[in-house]
């Protein structure tokens, strides 16, 4: 699966298809923070 397909699959899974680029960027930042926090544990 290429990155575009994976991103589309992830968005479809989480029901976030109707987000503006600005919202997507903010969401990605939030998720990155969560992921890095999970890694640190």
C-alpha cells in the first residue's frame, strides 16, 4: 500500500474525510504528540 492509499484508509477508518487542510494539520500535530507520548513510556 502506498502512502496515499494508507492515508486514505486511515482517514476513512477514523471518519475524518471532511476536514480542511488546516484542521488536518492540527489533528496530525495532536496525534503526533499522542504517539510520541506513547513511545516515551
